[in-house]
């Protein structure tokens, strides 16, 4: 298991700009090596801010966006046009403004009138999408994503895997329906922790004093059942991108110089 890398930034806006620059650089490097990058997007304030920062910089044009595959780590199971959908927010912040290939954009299913019970089918359908995208060299039922971006909740949830929930114990399925979430909306679809751990790089991006305790617990060795984000690790790299407030409860020897 790799040792997490930690980057601390002075302000959430600086973090978003730095993460955007990191992602553009990573995509350019992957494409220069002849690869079609597979990235997993996240919602939330920070995740969408990163996408907005990509849109606002001319460096985005260094990427051939028609040769990037886009997936999601989780989704709120609401109607397709609901403003709370991670997909809708990502499209408005970035994807609708880039020459992406629609065939390479893989959103999770929405509630088209089935209600919460439809989330189970949506999870199965997304698992099938991932299985079709997996290559022989991935050695499993999901792609080896190049960069998988995540946020984190105040209690340590990531994607839609909440503490002590059935999803946090899942070891077989790649995607699950999540019911009874402690924050609205109550029904969601999420990648599982084993799927997240198939990614080459996992980037965990979070800001604010309210996240500081969970950040310290996750990096201090807490178990994933109580702090699910502690189980979010990349095969090659796990990168924590924090602002000063979110890093405020880390031991001093873990905190790098603040950018």
C-alpha cells in the first residue's frame, strides 16, 4: 500500500486551481504516451470548482478532450434534469464547453419515475458499463481508471459510501445502490471501495474546518467502516488535496509547506 501524498493550499480557490492544473498535466502526459485517459469525476463544491477552473484556463486546450473517457464516482438518484445531479453540474461547469466525444461520457442512471427501487437497476447497469470498458490488462470487472477524484463529507464518507452503511462492507459488487443516506437525497448510486481501489491514482479533495477531524482520522489510521474515505486508495498513488482549514488537525510533521 502506498503512503498518501498530501498537498495543502492556502484557500479553497487555490486548491481548485491547483487540482485543475494537475489534472490537465496528467491528461497531457497520458495522451503523449498514446493512452486514452479514463477519469472519474466527483460532485460537491470542490469537485465542481475544479471543473470550472479547467474551463477558465487556456491550458485546457493542450488536452485532446475527444480522447478522454469520463465516469462518475457516485450520483444522486434524482430525475435527469434535477440540479442536484453530479452529471448535470459537471456538464454545466465543463463538459458542455469542451469538444468531448459523447460516446466517451458515461453518466450513472437517473430516476425516470421508478422511485428509489430503480436505483438497484441503475447500479447494475453502471456495473455493466464498467465491465464493458475494462480491458484484459485491467484484470478485473472495472477499468483501471487513471485518475479517480473524490470529495469527503464531514463524517468521513466518500462517493456515497457512508460510515457503518451496507455499502462500506461491500466486497463483491463494483457499483451499489445506496438507500437511507444520512444527507439528502436519501437514494444514490455509488462505486464501492474495492472499485475505487482499482484506480491508478485516487485524489481526495476537501476543504473547510468541518472536515479537519475526519481528515486527521483517515490519515491517522482509522478503519474504513467508521471513516470510509480511509479505504479510498490508489494502486500507484493516493493524493490528498486540502486547504489550510481541512489540514488544521493533522500532526505538524505530516503537513507540507502551504502553497
